[in-house]
């Protein structure tokens, strides 16, 4: 049943003769009219696919869901999917719906799903998460996608009145796409100390192929969750 290996609309499956109504009840219901085969692990990518199916043409995968589709690792398997939606903006169990504004060029199509671009994804996660968690998450996203700080800054410039922009600029100055793991990012932040102005991450990411040394800025609070980076070496 190749068509039903990923999240699917139950009503469509019955209408197309792929399942009877009884057979549909043997599948796991994730959201209203969204089903998947029982026993399927609910990875962040599967949750994103289910949210995209539920959201329909009005929904754009954002935040952690967009990051999962873009290839970021160490996303919490139990975190809800995230959407930016122009229609109904009411969240449902397992899906957080955001009411943000998307500009032309801030969405891309990946694996048949409409998601926020890497830069827009970083813009959202950097504003939505607490300081140190955001640094970990954006380290991983930059490593996975080759995203540069300048691309994130351009999104900030396109949304000059958005809440959280000042904090996001500070987070961008701390990014290091060469970080090999979330613990490494946390160690980097803690070693700089809350009052330090000398921390200048400097690394070379194979995906981006460039050296980047941001301005000095103090590190924030400690503690966050799991993220990782790939294909980078620290310089």
C-alpha cells in the first residue's frame, strides 16, 4: 500500500477505493481525517507530513516541522508539529498554528510540502525559543542547510517591526555552524560566561565553505535540548 505509507486523508482513501471504512478504522488517527498505518514511528518528519496533510493549501510548515523537512537533526520526537496558516489559526492537539505573516520568497516546496525557507525558519525559531536553545537549534539548521547569518539578517530587515528582532540579532552573533553537537554549543556558551564580550565563534562549515567571525556579545542563560550539526570542521 505505497500510497498509505505516509500520513493520508482517510476520506480520500475511502473515496478512491484504497480502503473500506472498516479498514480505515484499523489505522491510527493523528488528526481530523488524517491517518497513518499503526506501528509507524512518529518522527518529527512524519509529524510534519501529517500536519501538512491536515493544513491543506492554507498551511505552511514552520519552526521545528520546517527544520525537520530541511534535514536538521536532534528535534524532539514529541514536539508538536508547527504551521503558519492563513485560514483557521486555531491550534489542535499535536499541531501548533502560528499567526505570522509570510512574505513572497519566504516559502519553498520540499517533498511536495510547502514549508518556510531556511532563512525564514531560522527567523521564526530564533524568536520563538529561549536564548540558548535558539543558538543550538540555529547552529544545527545552518549546518544542515548552509544558511548564512546574512540571510537571516535579511529576513529581519524585511520584518522591521516584528517582536524579538533585537534578541534574534544577538543570537545570530553567537552562531557557529561548525559546532559538532548541542553539548558543544552549550559548552561554548557557558565558557564565555554571562559577562564576557570576547566570545567570537570561528568555524568553517563544509556546506557553506566560508569562514565567519561574528562580533562579540555576551552569552545568555545555559540549558537547552538536543540538536546536532553535520559536515563541518572547527577552525
